[in-house]
């Protein structure tokens, strides 16, 4: 439904083919992705030293499909003893094999992993979608190809570390403890494991408890690629097991992606130790549209910026700043575009917005949206039928948002856009930077000089110009302020897994 500023229904332009209610006058035929080529095991043990095995003592927890709430498998719940076992195994592998291999040999393993991910890409895409709720077209076209690309990219550096860091004598660190979130389970695994292995480290990785299945599928790839036992270890368990892992005294490097609250706890736990630390935390990105921007192109960038992966993206463009003179036409176009989005079965190739990852995340989104309404912002949601089961939320936008509203300040991590306005570039910069976060931002304008001015003034690790949510393994990614520190991707991401200090004491 399209509303005027006074809240009255307003017909959408005929060119969009929408009815007066904002609905498409026809339905898409369903186009479900086949699932008969995958077979999930009923249970997955911990992956330590190239063997799957139960936790000690034996304990399990269920993993569900957030789109149907059905159980997909059960996975082992690691204990503190399992963490010790995994770290000791990684240490043995580091000392006996992995750190001793020439870079050219490590590269061969990484290339092999990359190729196997490509060969098994349909399997990875389906399992990722079943377990995370993200649309199959995103797992198929973004997550899996990018994960393979990260292994290819870092394979290329493994035997060229001296060229990557000239006059620095790059040395591996030892055992890397890596804790990853549920929004990009396979991709975050690749961001963490590929540079660690390329640099000569071994790894213990803990996936998020809601999304461990592609990590265990990756363990199969490790076996298929014939990696030396212990180079990659994967353990599952609750947050406290993540804390045991990053606090373990025999770990040399900690890499975490997740909430700012947990990131701060990890920073405290690691403080004063020798461990190198990379934190990739939350965000509240500003996406700024100037009046000279190509509006139709900007609309696609705004949609991709906030509704990609249900908005469960740390760098999502969740605050839209629109120059006042184009507010009305832009909002009309945006609301019409929202009316064309398909929400529902993540396995359907037409689906744009899939399932929210968990009941807890859905409750958090709902609470923040309710706060937006209570604080006086005006909500807009297209009419669309949500599935009866599973965790779904309509794509939502708010107008009449003020800087002090919670929906303008807090990370919602859902398909919810807060729209604000500005008059001058200075005001846009001031408002965009008025956040505790500093991960990403976007600028839409035809003027090159304005792009440069905005990019240098915005306190964000990544600023996209006339596009949004573009990722590439060669490009470093990371934040300022409460969005964390350290960079992943590119040479910066490789340096985070190396000791580049003159005396060789960093991370040891
Ligand atoms: P968390 O930060 O709790 O989870 C991320 C990872 O950290 C998971 O593997 C989790 O394990 C683990 N973890 C949880 N607690 C601890 C701990 N005390 N010590 C070590 N590791 C821990 O995020 P949530 O899943 O709770 O999501 C909450 C909010 O965080 C979201 O709404 C969103 O705003 C933000 N977030 C940001 C992400 C980003 O990409 N920057 C990603 C995910 C969330 P387990 O799954 O077992 O709890």
C-alpha cells in the first residue's frame, strides 16, 4: 500500500503494474530449488584432527530450519575439555606439519579447497539456505561464490608473503581461535580460515549455534582436500564455549565477528595477553542520496542495502538520508519497489526476503519496530502474505524518524529501514557520523568531487559510491569505533594472521 504524507492511500504509478492496494496483479509460479542432491546426516560430531566425534561428555543440541521450524540435525555440544583437545590438536598440527610446509604447498591445499567448494556449490547453497533462512538466490550467487573466491585469493598469496610484505620477514602466529556469526555462516568461515591457513597458522573455529551445518559440510571438504589432520578444527557449542576458546592460553590469534556486546567481552578477556585480535562488530550504516543521484539506480541500491539477507548484515544501509528536494519522488518509488518484493520460502528462486534466522532475532526486530511506532515514526509495510510457520518479517520502512529514535541509533539487524532527510552535504555528514558505529556507508550522487568529499568525511571503514554491499576478497573490510578494529580481506586481512614485528614477538 502506498500512503500519502497524510496517511491516505495513493495509487501506485501504472507503469509498475501494481494494483491500488500496492499488490502485484499477478502471482509468480513457485520455483523451488531441488534438495534431492543433498543429504544431511542426523547428527554431526565435533571435527577435531580430521575426525568427527562426539563431545566429551556426550551432549547434543538441535539445529532447525528457521523457515519451517523443523529440526535439520543435531550437533555436538563441546565442553571445556573439547576446547582443550581442539586447541592441543591445532598446536600439534601447527608444529609438526602446517607451519613447516612451504607456502607453495599450502597454496595447493587452498586451491583444492576453493575448487571443491565450486564443485559442491549447489550443495553448499541449499544447506546454507535451509539452515540460515537466506534466499537461495543469495546463497547461490553471493555467499558460496565469494567463499570460494576468498580461498582462491589467499591461495595466491600463500607462497608470496615476502612480496606481500617486503623487508618485513613475515612469520605465522600459531593457533587461531575464530568465532563466527549466523548471518553469513560459510562466507565468514572463508574470511577467517583462508587467510589463517595461507599465512601458515592452524585453526579452531566455532560457528554460531543456529548455523553450524555448512561449517560441518566444509569439514567434509577438508577431508576431501586431504589437509593434514588438525590444520582445521571445528567445534560447536554455546557462547560460553566461544569464550573458553578465545581465552585459551595456547591460542595466538583471536578473530571474532558478531555483536558489539560480545566483542567487548572478548576484548576484555584477551587484554594483556600476547594474542592478536580482530573484531568485526555491529553497524548502523548511512546511505546518503543527493538530489542529483539517478533515482531509479539509487532505489535498487537502497533495496539491496537494507533488504539483502533480510537486513541481517552488519554493514546494512539501515539509515537512509535523502536530500529534502527529492524526498517525495524517492519515497514514492521506494514504496512501490517494496510492493514488488517477494517474502517467503527461502528455497524459492523468486524469493527476495527469506526467513529471519531465529525466534530470538525475530523478537528483537519486532521489539525495535514497536519502539519506532511508539516513539512516533510512521511505519510502512507492503501488503504480503507471510508463511504460517517459520520466522518471517515484512520489509519495513519508517519515515518521520528523528536522530534520537532508537530505530535511528540501534542496530536492528532485520529488514527495517529508517528514512531521514538533510539539506546540505555538511548536515548529511554530521548526521551520518552521529552513531557509535563506523562500519560502512553509501553515497549516491553524479558529482565525482562530492563523492571524494563525502568519502573522506565519513567515519566508516567502507564507503560505497553509487552502489552498496559490494564485496571482493581483495578489498579490506572492517570498522571504526564500536564496529570493531582490524581488517579482513585483502593484504590487511593477511597481515592480521602474521607476525610482522621486527623482533618476531607479536602474537606469541
Ligand atoms: P553474538 O555476538 O552473541 O554471536 C556471534 C557469535 O559469538 C556466535 O558464534 C555466538 O555463539 C558467539 N558468542 C556468543 N556469546 C559469546 C561469548 N560470551 N563469548 C564468545 N563467543 C560468544 O550475536 P547474537 O547471535 O546474539 O546476535 C545479537 C546481535 O548481534 C544481532 O541482533 C546483531 O545486532 C548483532 N550481530 C552482528 C553480527 C555482525 O556481523 N557484526 C553478526 C551477528 C549478530 P552462539 O551462536 O552459540 O551464541
